[in-house]
C-alpha cells in the first residue's frame, strides 16, 4: 500500500443509515483496513480484503463493518436515501 492521506467520509461519532434498517441511525465508531487484529477468522463469514478501507458502525452495542465503497450503495448518509434504497430492493 502506498503512503496517502485517508479522508473519512463520515466523522467518527457521526451517523450512517443501512438499507436493511433504514430508519435506525448507526453511529460510526471507526475505520480500518482489512480484518481487525484479534478476530478469529472462523467466527466471521465476511472475507476481508487486506487493502480495502472499512467503515465500522454500531447501534445498541451491535457493530458491523462494510467497505467504504458501499457508501451510496447500501450505506447512506441520510435516512431518506436509505429508505429509498430499501424500497427498491
């Protein structure tokens, strides 16, 4: 990976909306590249690419992560966008 500056698309502490739960705000808790240190691969079905940035977010103590490339596809910055995407699917 070459040296570069990463700009967070959403500030830590900000909110995003998931198309699967479009009316529930999810708090952004961080960003990472690849799998988190300490995760046991067998516990997670998700395959992590080692050179991909992930956004981590949570609601009610349940956290998840998605590639930041999913912002605008399955993760949205507004509830209205998430609801519209949910209705299309």
